């Protein structure tokens, strides 16, 4: 069975994607910082009959990243790596003139540095897969100038560029930066707590990710809304 590592997998988009892959028979290595919630998620996914290893920890920790890849190796390798774990830089979001520099450093460390470090750790297994795939979860804020989203958007823009270069450097892999669009997640609620407008559930965009896995288009940046509408 193929094996996926998914970071930020205890809830939201990470959990929804993990559930979809479990339903397809994938074995999973899941990461999140809150051990209890992650273990509950893993237990629910095992009902699909798949093997699920929960590895709680912080993706910025080198030992934790090594543990994720080691767990995947024990399951058979790494066919898919999904970098979904994210940090906002400030909760709620603030304008750049108020953004704590330590918060910006945290966003860059989680969203960019740790994502690349995990790819580096997993790269030998991804290359050996024969169908190695990296998905980095992007954002509209990586491409558009939204007030208060500057720090987070800058980190996601940097991640987009790393994904683009990785795709060029590793032609044997598929590397997709995917903008999921608006979703009702805890991350968004923390970013803009006074926004009560209804947003789609994370599970509603998962078919876009599955389409990429099924069709395996060229490495690049894709928007989930366009994929769901049948466009690229």
C-alpha cells in the first residue's frame, strides 16, 4: 500500500485528507502538536483497515521530522509528503506595522524552513517510490495583498517558490503547491476571530487533491476551486 506523511493532520484539511486517503487504502504517518487529539484522529482512521502511525510533535524539531520519516520507512517508504502544518505569525492577524518579528520568524520556521527540512529528510524515500509526490498547502495570501495577512502570506509565497524550484530540480517527482481556497478551519478562526461569514468545510476541497493524485499533472501551483470546476 502507498504511504503518506501528513503534517498538521489532527483536524481541518489535514484530517480530511487523511480520511480520504485511508478510505483509498493508504497507510499514514500523521503529525500534530496536540498528542491527545492526534491519537483520537488516528484511532478513527484505523477503522478503515489501514495502518496509521501518530507521531505528535513540532515540525520545527529535527528529531521529530526524523521520527516521521522513520515511521514511514517502517510502513514501506514515502510515496506522498503533505506539508499542511502552518503558523500564522500572530493570532489574530495584525498589520505589518504591528507584526511581532518573533511571530514572523515562527511563521517562516514552520511554513518554510520545516517544510523544506522534512522534504530533505524524506527525499531518498520519495525518489525510491517511483511515484514520489510532495504537496505543499498554499494560500490566496501568497499571491494577493490582503491587509493583515502580510507575514503569513510572505511565508506561503516563499513556500510556493521552494515547491516550484523543487519541481524543477526533481523531475522524477511531482511537486504541487495547492491553494485550497476559503475553508472553515481553526487556523482561519484564530486569524480572523470576528469573521462570522460561513465558509466551506475542509472536506469539500479534498476532491481537488485527489484529482491531482489520480491525474498526476506536471509539477506546479494549482488552485482547488479551479480543480473542482474541472479547470487547471
